[in-house]
C-alpha cells in the first residue's frame, strides 16, 4: 500500500530528540543513585576489652586501650600449643590475641530458641543476634515493625570453630541442629528469619575483608533499590586452636599478637607502641574536629 502523504521529518526529529532526552534523564538518575549517600542510622558492636557498644569502643580508642591478652584458658591451653618457633609442627607462634568474654552465655528464650538448639548453635550466630538487636535499638527502631519489610542482611563470616570444639572427639553428639548451628549460610539466614526480613540474605567469606565486603554489598542493595534498609556486619570468634596453628605455619602471626598488616615490622614487638600512639593521635584529631 502506497501513500502520497508527505513525511513530516521535523516532527519525527522532534520526537526522536524527546525520546533521547528521556533516556538520558533515566541514565542520569541511575548514575546519581549509584553515588547517593548512605545513612548509617544505628550501630552495635562487641570488641575485646569490654567495648560492648559504639560509645565504649570509641572511648577505648581515645584512651589507647590495648585489648590484646593471653589466650584465655576457656579457649584452649596456650602452653600446650605455644612455641616461639613458627615452624614447629602443631604449635602457634604467639600466646596473644583479641578475645571476647562470656561467649558461652546466651539468652536463648529471648530469641525464641530452645535450650537444645542453643547448645548446637555456634556462638557466632548468638553474637550476631545479640548485636543486631542492639543495633536496631541504637537506631530507635522497633524490630517487630520491620517484620515483612524488604530489609536485606549481609554478614561477613570466615571461621567455623565451634563444630571442632563440639564434635571433635565424639561425632555421635551431632544432632538435628548440628547443621543449622554450624554452617556459614545460616548466620545471615537466622537473622532474616528471626526479624522477618524479606530482602536478600547473604553470608560473605572473603577472608579478612569479609565484613568490609558485606557492608559494600549492603550499600549496593540500597542503591539499586533492592532494599530500603540493610543490616550489615561481621563476626569472628577464635574458639579452637586449629586456624592459629595453620597461619603460624605460614608465618602470618606476629609474636606479640598485634596486627600490623602489610607493615615491614609486622613481626616486631618494638613497633607495636608506635602504631598504638598513631591510632591514639588519629582518634584525638577526629574528636577535635567534631
């Protein structure tokens, strides 16, 4: 079929320009969203040295508190595993580390967990429940009102020591809760289940950067619109000597137990006080700028 009607090229051009402008506006909006500020509305924490909330942790930093101590007897007998020779089989080259107290204590009833299940539940999962509740309280949020929300959860977790402690000498003790209590993916899933969140629920293991990557993924979920709020963090409890023995073989532990990553003096005890002084100074400068 042929038409003799003239083609209105100017109108077609205007329509094409309008469509192009509309697409450019969409692209600009998406790009702007990728750089939109993220609001941290609440925090919770448990760090060695009794820093059980953000304010306590901040003041420990300001005061230059050294929270590193000898391995507690409740974790493992340090004398049986210590050897200053990092190449000695079956030993670790440090007696020191950062440890939380009372990780065996847990209010299971508060989190609607039976005593039987709590016994088989990794203390790391327990700490995540407790600290996440504190973070929501710190934000002034009622957890019950978040049930059914699109809140996402990202947890950094790399060590799974509890199963070694619980079942090392008797695998017959493994019960129906042995799997859910001692696998990494349940760490985030348990939070989502308890609070009734409907967003993404991801456990991240990228070794020492796990918590950082978890926070990065949480920011991404907010900027892409997958979630309107995200719960992100990490946990690491040293409950068994195995991992420390392994990293000792790789010469990855400083004898004084203080982390000096990527520093040439990583194995120098003399350098510890200098690092602490620098950290103390940075904290003081930040406080003065507030």
